[in-house]
């Protein structure tokens, strides 16, 4: 406190964080935004204020289709992830401390493994001669291998397996913050288990659901390695298109424009999630 009773605002303590944030995000984002307006033709990049790249993004017939496919794929991953994450979080809430610790380790353990190793493991499971197809054919349930890879299904399975903790932990945190006496009070007033869940548990856990949904969608929009390995050339995401523009065509302006589109879509999802969280809290 200062001598006149006013609190001392040590804003300068935020300087290291602000410097790190500027160096790792703001400055690269500024360079990306400026580069997106450059002109690229014949392997030569011309600085200036051109809108060719954004026009190409919306009119070339490929970029927007890949972007829509990426959004749909991310939506599937988010939806399926939440359907698995919510019951898992409820189960964790009902377990004892030791069992809960073991469950958290099982959930987080895929993140401790190299992404290449994880995808190779899924190749052994989902491949034409993988564990699932081999078992089904040995049991006589199928006559030929099922197409479990090189499609959206295989990518969704492999990604949900890894990103599930990012949905489970926020939901579990929100569920743990709910006072059990509130649920008990609703039950004592005649509400059944389904009514208690729909009218008490679910609304109070919505901030955790929104956080898990946002994390799943943001992470899914940045997929590259898993679609390349599990999806082959049959599942193309916007990050794959950006990588191809830089690595194969050296077209940095076009890649920058697609990156801006990706960032704007992610920012829109974050904004929507924030509005939904505020609305649920007011409700």
C-alpha cells in the first residue's frame, strides 16, 4: 500500500510475460499478416498490398473445400470426444483418490508417447492386416478387411485417443466444484436421477464442457501428422495444405493467407465458447 492508502499497482511485473508473449506470438503474427498481402508469381515474392492470396483462398475451389473438411473433421472429433469425456469425468468424480489417480495416469499416458509411435501403433491396430481386422476375420464375422484406415474414421479414432484428456480434465474440474449437497437437495425434493442430472449437474458443469469443447476443436484444427499417417492422401486438412504451399511451392504469401484464415476460425470458436459460458452462468 502507498502512503495515501492506495494500492501499489506493480504492472511492471508483467513485463517479462508481455515480452515473451510479444516475441512468440504478436511479432510472428504481424509478420504473417503482412506477408499474406505479398504477391507471388513465378517463384518470386513481391512485397506490397495485394489481395491475390485472399482471393485465391476463396475462389480456387480447393482451399475452402479443404477448410470445410477440416472444420467438419474437428467437429466430429469434438463431439465424439465430449460424448466419451463426460461419462469418464463423472466416473472419475465417483472414484476414490487412488483409483482416480490411476485413471488420470491412463488418460494422460498417450501424451507421454511420441506422436509417431502412437500413429504407428494405430497402424498395427486399424490396418488391413491389423489386430481388429485379423480378429474379425478369424472369428468369421467378415470375409474381407474393413476400411478402418485412410479415411476420416481412422483419423478420428487416433486423435480422440490422444486428445481425450483435454476434454476430461476440464469437465472433471467443473464437476468437482459442484456441491454435492445441491444435488442431494434436488433429490430430496422429489427429483429423479435423470432430473437431477439435467437440471443441476449438467448446467453447473457447462463451463467445463465449453472449455473441453474449445480445446478439442482448437487442437483438431491444427492436425497434420495424424492425417498424413493414418489418413494418407485421402484426408487433407488445412495445415497439410499450408505445409504443401511452403515446402513444395515456396509460396509463403498464400500459406500466410491460409494461416490467417485458420487463426480467425479458431478465434471465432474461442469467442463463441466465451459467450456460451457467460450465457450458461447467467442462466
